[in-house]
C-alpha cells in the first residue's frame, strides 16, 4: 500500500510564512523599541495622568497592557498579532491562492514595515494596524453580505476597530468615511434608502463610539493644562510659515495685542523657520516665550486671517512641509527608524526600562541601513502601489475587492491630510500608507485578476 503524498497548498505556505514572520519580529524586537514619545505615553498610561498632548487613548492602551504585564512587551505582541492576523485573514477572502501570493508573503515578512516597525512602540503603528484590520474585516463582511442576514458581531468589531483608530491618531477619523462608503456600496442592492442608512448610520456610530472611547480614556489628573496644544503649535507654525514666505504679510491681530511678539515672529522666527520640522523654532527660547504668552484666541484669529488674506504664501508653506513628510528628501533627517530605547534617563528609570541598544538592535539597524535610500523607504513608492492596486481591484470589482480598494483610498486620503496638519517630516507619520499598500499588494498577488485584465493565457 502506498501512502498518499503530503502536499502543501500555496495558501498554507503563505499562512506559515506570515506566522513565522510574526514570531521572528517578536524575537528581534521584544520587549519593544522605544523613543521619548513611547516612554512618555507609557508613563501616562501607568500612572493615569495626562502629561503630554499625545492621544489619551493610546496612553490608555499602553497602560492596559502594562497593568497586565509591566513594560511594553505584551502591547507589542498584541499590536503585532493584530497586523499579522489581518494579513493572514486576507487569504480567506480569495477562492484560491497563487504562488505569487506566497512570494508576496515572503517579501512582506522581510520588509521593514513588518520586521522592524511592528516592534516599535508608536501610535502610528497601532493606528495602521487597527485601520488595516478594520478594512480586512469589512472585506469579509462585504463578501458574505446577504439580504436579511446581519453579521452583528463582525459589524461591532468593525466599529470598535475604526473608533479606536480615530482616537489613537489625531487625524485617524479620515478612514471612517471611506469605510462607510464601502458599506453603502455593499448594501446598494437593498435600495437607496438602505444604502444611505448603512453608510451614514455606520459613520455616525463610529464617530459616537470614538467620542465615548475618548471620554473614557481621558484621565482625571492633568499636568499639561494647555488647551489643545497640538492645534496651537500648528497655528503658530503656519503663521510663521506665511511670514517666512511673504515678508510683507501683516500680522495685525498679534501686533494689536503684542507688538513685541509680532517683531519676534518677523525678525527671529522666520530666520529659524524650516519646512522640515517645527522643532527648530524651539531652539530660541525668546520665540517660545513670545508666542506662548500671546493669548490663544489671538493666535487662532491671526491663523485664520493669514490663511484667508495670504492663501498663496500659506499654500507654499504647506506644500513645502508636505513635500518633506511625503517625499522625505533627506530621509536621515526624518527619523526613518529607531532601535533600542532612547529618552530621558529619569523617565526611563521611573518605568524600570533600561536605555540603550543590544546586539540585536544594532543588527536590525544594519539591516535597515541597506534599505534606507531605496524605494523600500519611500512613501511615493507605496502611494503608487496603492493607486495601482485600487485601480486593478476596481476592474474586477468583487465585493471584497471594493473593500480593499477602499483601504487604498483611505490610506491615500490619510496621507493627503498631512498637507494641512504636518509639523515635521518623521517617516512614521505616513506608516499607514506603507502598510496598507503592502496589504493591498499581497491581496492582489493572492489571486491576480488576470482574466479581467486580459492577461490570462488562452488554450
């Protein structure tokens, strides 16, 4: 009697590759790579106290896992599991898996986006994981949707993922309208009213759930008492940017309250202004003193005035800033990756987290250095991949294809939102675009729509 040969299908190999990639990422990164932002928000989550202007929800997430197991290790494991599980779930969306999908899975686990970034304790990474997982779940909902049958558990999971994503990243809410549009398209066969109800209703539910999460996450103790400091910094940066691009621009609102502050902006701040990042302005304490002593309502009024009265200089300033964050023309200045733990010694000591790098961290750094100046670290590359992927999927246009195309559009929209809010060129800000594009490319490789594109060989 001959025994049947054991054969592994492409779908099984792809799952095993991604599963192994998850374990390798953990082995290389645990307990987690951390910067000052990571340490500060972990400290906030541990003590239940607002100390920075980072998202309270992210600090709450870090605090939750920290209470279960001190340090960032459990959080990194859970966040990474969410990302890899979302990618693995894409395999089940297709009726078959090609060996192109296996090759794509191999490239994914070797990419810095998964191998390195998933081990970094940054809100940008968790946001990307939540958004990709949300759209992967939405794709399953769209594929299985039938009139009269409501997958309430999956829908509840979708709302929670998108709502938390909106709280973890300040501009994360931009993905929710795209998801709502996909939901409306999914139920279009049930009539216009039903489509509108599920689309707009779903968007309202996500916004409401996100607001509740934000309220629950906000700690009762607050050390940083400045009202919305992130918006205030953006307004000040834009005012200085307009003055730098148009020396004749009048800052009448600030001048009316504090002529000295207006002089500081015009003659000191504009010299230190850089589209690369706002941080350079902080090197001169006189600038900070003048700006922060000016009443918030005056800064807000001046910000609105320069946008309306000087749209040309404002757009040039914003275009320059966006060029830095999207194209990263000098990527070494844009903090592309981080390894080990870096931050104030007192803060790290209070968390009992040792500073520095170990040999594994340095090996990861060497690996990243080979790729830094290649398309692997280029948001433009991933934007083009996302555009192409969305276009190809909309040719086949199966329900799950539309959801994944929606993921591509939401990532592009998220990146575009930085045109008006970016303050620095840090590479991690657009990490969602990179991860979404890779997820879309992997999904496309699983079952390429060759027939729909006229590329399938005929006998």
